[in-house]
C-alpha cells in the first residue's frame, strides 16, 4: 500500500473509533441516484432542491449581458448622477476584465459609457417627477398629541 493511502486509511479508522462518523445527517438513508448513469447527478440533485442558485453557473458574459438589459431599473434606484457614473464605470471595468480573461469568446457584453449612463439617469428622473418630488420634499410635521406625564400632580382645591 502506498504511504499516502495508508495514512488516509489510518486517519479514517481512527475517526471511526472515536465516533466521528456516528449520527451523521442522512445516515441509513438511501442515496437518490438516477436510473441511468449521470456523472453530474449530485449537482443536478442540488440544483433541483434549490440549494444552489442556477444563475451562479452561467458564464460571466451572460450575467453581464443580463445586468446590461436591466440597467434601467438599476439607474432608477440610484440616488444621484455621480452614483450612475460610478456604476457605469464599474460595469465597464467588469466587461473589459471579462474580455481580457476570455479573449476568444464569441459573445460579448457591451461596454457602457458613464456619460450615457448619467444622461439616461437624468432622463429617468425627469420622466418620474412625482416620485422624486415625494422623496425630496420635506415631510410635513404632524403635530403629536401632548404626552401626559406618567404621574399627575395632585390638585389642591
């Protein structure tokens, strides 16, 4: 037996003697194996159970394209023009990093000019003046009823 294999076997035997494998979750339950040979049965089973977000398995370029398609909602949620510019710069940097890491990919995510993002942010703000006005308008203070003290002084009469 090779020294590495012997060391691993010895560690497993010691752990079994200590009881490290007693009362493990799923002990005594059958594995949910597919009827046909599937080398990726375990990842498919975890995907089906919802333990793994299937979006995380997509290539970066696909995630970037999806994010670019949702840029209107992202811009509408930003508070000022500077944040819109910073978001566009960050997005474009991630696009260029992906292009450097995968120079031969056929699908590309579009870069996004910060000036275009700022202009679109201004257009979105102008299109929805009521929501912006409601957010920036000072709230009228509602007069609260005067609080009574927890103790009342005795009136002398």
